[in-house]
C-alpha cells in the first residue's frame, strides 16, 4: 500500500514537472516586431509600415502598437524569461486600421489585429497598454496549453467557450494587469486593477473591466455584467461575464501576498497555466494555482494560504 502510494506520488510529481516544462524556455532576447497597415480593410496583413529596421512614423496607431507590443514582450522576457509569445522567439506581427472603424482588437491565432473604433463610443485600442497586453496574452496561453484553453474553431475563427474559455479570458486580464503594473512600477495596493481604461468615450464609462470589483459599473461602464463569485456564475454564459470570478481570485491572492503582482501571485499563475488542459474548469484552475503556490513557497506558506483563501472567497472551492 505504501509502495503504491509512493508510486502515485512520484507519477503526480513527474506530471507536474512535465507541465512546468511548458513554461520553461530558452534564454529570452528581444523578439522581432512588424506593424502593417490594413487600410480600413480586412485583407491581411496589409502594407508593412514599421519593422525592426525602421523608426517612428507619422501614424499614432502604428507607433502606439509598436511601443505597447514591445513593452509586453519585454515584460515576458524580463519577468518570466520567456522568449516572445511562443517561448521560441517568434516575430510578432500586428495589423492596425483593421476593418472600417472596427470596434475591437484581437489575437487571430497568428497575429494581432487592431480596429480603430468608431471614434464616438470606442476611441481606439493601440493606445492602451493593457488592452494590447490582454490580446497578446491569448497567444501566450495558446502556445502553453495544449489544444488551446477553451478554444472552439469555426473555420478561421476561434471562439472561447465554457469555464475553460472564461479561464483563458481571465489569464489575459491577469497578465495585462501585471504588464500595466510592471511598466508603471505599481505594487498591488497602488494599482487600480482596471483593464481598458481610456478606450471608451467618457460618457460611456471609465474602463472595460475591474479585477478588484467585477461588475461594479461605477468603476467600469453601465452594461458591465461580470460575475464576482460563483453565485453570479452564468451556466453557458459569455466568457467575459464569467471570467470575473477567476479575475477576482487573482486580485485577492495578489493583494494578500502583497508587494508586486509580477513577483508574488504572478509566477504562481504563470506556472499554473502550464498545468491546465484545454477543458480546464475553474476548480482545475484553483487546484493548479494552489499546487504551484505550495511547490514554490511551501505548504502552509503565506502565498499558499492566500491562494486557497482567494478561491474560497469567490466560492470556487469550499
């Protein structure tokens, strides 16, 4: 019986080592970037307007995208020793002016696409570091979780579904928040924990989401319906709605641990990402982060207790 238990423990430990290998990479350097101008069309990638060999242009969207993609890549290199989005040094291509006043920005599975918004309600996306970092984090998740976390493919379109899809969205908000705080040199208590601040017209709201207080329309915008714990979980609901639950868990863990998010809770969430499967639930996310906190800081340590308490607070675990 003891031999069997030890064998099971050894197998679990080996699986954890293999999973952690998904986020271990060769030494990181400055990954290449390229910015294209789609010219208001959806034919990609468009005209090359800036590369590593060139300098600033007279197009603010081009320069903003260049700068914010660069900051995000520097974050992964310096904080997690990750060599670009895939961990292998891939060049990051971005197309600005995608579509006619297209009201969104997204990672296509191969490149970044930035619409301009309508200029009335949505003011543009390249200007927002955390929006850029959010979308690029989808690429990090894509290249870390085998099969993609919650991905559903319809031709060339990739949708996120279920709790796994909500976890995917949450990871993007988590890493976007860390990039924003790292760049601003803000600790967990100085940060405002808002995502998408400044991309909405002032009459619409202040930001797109709040990790501190999901669904609080005083901090975001009038239609914010994010769930803050499992009592507000919507079965089969929109992933951006349900992602508020793991978002708040990260906020609670990060502020309980204290210091800088990218040095405290951040490494726990980053390594836990490599232990997730494509169909992971919130409970799986909780289990992975609790395990990693124990592995990194020790059972019963402050980080370990903080992560457990955070998931309990949002009612994912009892």
